[in-house]
């Protein structure tokens, strides 16, 4: 791969801080990331933020097709030139905002679930993960590079300080694990923190299905909305419109001590709690 500094200088382009642009500059790291995706010639990859093509080129060589999404118009011409020079012709480049892209429709067009890859800017990481959760019927797996702190949050288990709303939402319907670490020095320009590559594989159906998934996500949000408070107090002070006595009753019904805090609950316990809330008017 051509060094990012060299490419950007040749095309008179500067990395845009507002888009969180830090370009991977180590070809060996890019190769290892693609290897972790375990691509076959039947896979269609959706790459988020293709940038200068560090992951695009090796991933396209391993997959049936790659759809590269980037919202920076300046980079698209550069990426096309890099693909042409490498003799790669199975990449479709879309100038688009990933948060507005309809993944369901895209998967329908290629007639198979997608493998999602990308180096995610910190400011949209959470939104992308939530988007993938909602579109998981159309996503087989994902290999994503995130800021180290964000990756730790996503993969954290109950009882950890980093365990939170996003951890529970993702682990409800997927397994997530850290695959490899990437130092800040392996990017240009170098970010202030290191990155972690994580692997996500979605489960269908989830191991502990919720009666009402939208309600489950509301309960999770409510519980972590005031994470320093007991569950009874956090839930009763949320938009779930439950008084303290009802919260205590529902928590007891779900076999959860009302004085516990959100970060101590397992995914299965959150599902039991949301199911109790979903059926409270029938009990």
C-alpha cells in the first residue's frame, strides 16, 4: 500500500479532523484485520469509511464484492485510482453517510447477509453499533476498528465500570470479542489513543429473546440513565412511567434485588426484567 502521507500530498488533500480521519499506514495490520474477517469468495463486504483503501484493497481481493462507503468526496477519486492501479474491479464506491444508508435494502440488492468492516470514527461509533443491531437480520458478522476505550465498553461484562447500555444491547443479540490492538503510531495522522479491532457475530434468534425488543432497549436505557442509583430508583425516575412500588414489584418478579445497580445485571436478567414490564398489565 502507498503511505497515506504520500497519497494525501500527491492529491493535495488534508485529513479532516471533523470526520475523524486517521488513515491506517501499516499494510501488515490491514492484512491481519482482513484475515480476522475470514472472508470467502461468496462474501459481500460493506466497508464503512473506506478512506485511502488500506482495508479496501486486501478485503476486495478476498471477497466476492465490496461496497465501499465514504462521505468525503475528495477521497473517492483517489480511492478509484488506487483500485485501478491494483487491478481491482469488484468494488462499488458510494458517496454516502453510513448513518443514513439503508442496510436492509443493500443486503436485498446483493441477495445475501453482509460482512461489515471499517475503521470507525469515535464520534459515530455508538450510532453505527446501534444501527447494526437493528439491521442484524441483514448482517452476518462485523470486524470493526474502534478507539480502545469504546471497544472495552462494548466487550465489557457485568460488574465492570465500562459495562453499560451499549454492552447490554449488543450482547443481547451478538457475541463481541477483542481481536487485536493497533497502536496510534500506525495511523497518519496519529490519533491521541490506541485502537482495538473487535469481531461481532450476530445470533438469530438471541439466546434470551425478549417479548418486546424495543421495550427491552428502553429498559436498558432507563436503568443506565441514572447508573449510580438503585434499579428501583433509576427505573421509577425514567420515562417508563413506573412508580417506585411498581418497579419494586417488577424487579422482585424478575428475581432481581431492587437495590442492585444496572451495571451488575446480566443480559438474561435485563431480558427477564423487560419481560416483566411487558406483561405487567396481564399479571
